[in-house]
């Protein structure tokens, strides 16, 4: 004899299974029909369509993770490791918005954005737990319905980028004049640059005002100048998570060799950027009698 609640539970599971089959079939049908794909632009990741706006929001959150100074802040995880920190590639899981898995249920397909130190999107992938590997999502671009050709705007040549930060030249000069002219912070020599034509170079800490989650805070970075007091480089600190292997001791009384396990370790890396677009740190028409970075100490 079957009890009513067992019958209801079995019917509920059957209905859920049928819904999943129908969704998968509908998604597969969309992928097979090239005409229909243009109606739903975005990234097709197995059983989920990720919109461009959601990818942009996820990338913004990941870039904020690079520079957040909170101890409990989420950090970008290294996806492809490299000895040179500039070549590291990172991952960030795309959160679920419309649907939430049941308690204790594991996502079979986890969507992620892949990006570099400059916060440039390189790929959108999903992790297949069944095959245990990452696969690229299919990109379906938006189809423009406009009949007039778009005018391409020339990029702002005064915009300087380094890592996840960007500045315009005027704001850097204003910050330098306001902060370095009246601060006790001192420029220090970069020893490896004494033999350069425009050397030695010097560097000093600066701050950039950023807004995250509707809150303003300062992000520290370093500015590098040459002997002509021209800005020639920047140093930006990124906070990341890296997978490292650590040794594990065997249990007492058991004769086993040392084994290892993988853990996630918080690290900080320095992104060094040199700019071909050199400019004066303090324009000559600005009054800066108190500003003389040439009388400084040497970096140890």
C-alpha cells in the first residue's frame, strides 16, 4: 500500500525531471537553429544563456576584487598560472540570478568569466562536472537593426591604464600637485635605472579615489618619474587567490609517504606598467616651490 505523501513526492520528482528535459531540448533546438540564436544574444553555456549585461556586471565585480582592501573581500582566482605576474589569467564565477539550486544541490555546470590583469575579458566558459573540464560558451552577437552607419569615436589618448586602474593625465597631475607637494612622503630611487639615459627613476605612493558599492575609498598605487620629472610608469597592487600545493603529514602510526593537497592562498602581486606617453608630473605653469623630488633618498 502506497501512502499519499510518498506518491506525491514521486510525482513531484517526475515533474521536475520532465521540466529539465524540456528546457534542455528547447536550448538544444535554439543552438541548432542559427536564425533563432540572433533573437537571444549572449553566451550559450550548455543549459544557460548568460546575457552581455550580466557578463559586464560580473567583470566589474571581479575587477573590484583586485583592489579591495577588505580582509573578507572575494578575490579573483588564478585560472592559468605563469611565472610572470603580468601573464596571469583569472576566473570569476557568474552568479545565479533567476534560479537558485536546492539546498545541498551542486551545480552541474558552473559558468565563469575568464580575464587578465587589465580586466579584459578573454572568454566565457562553463565547467562540466561530468566530463571534469572547462568548455567555452558559444557567443551569439547582437544584430544591429540600424540602417545608419555607426561613427567610431577616437579613443581618448590621454587615458592611462595599468592593471585594473585607469587615469587621465590631468587628474594625475592634480593629485600629484595636491598630495605630493604638501606631504612628507618622499620619492625613492629605483636602483636598476641608474644607467638609463633618462635615469635614475624615482617612485612615490599616490592615491586614487574609487567608488565601490556606493562607497568612496582610496586605492593606493605608485607613480614612477624619470630625471626630467616626467611620468614614465606605474605600479598597481592586485590582491588575488592562487592554488598552491602543500605537504600533508601522514597519520601517526601509519607508514605512508608524505602526500600533498591543493589549497587556495591569498596573495598580493605588483603590476608594473611603463607608458610611452610620457608627460610632466607638474606642468611648468603650476606653482610648486615646495615640490622638488630630486632631493630624495635612495630605495634600499
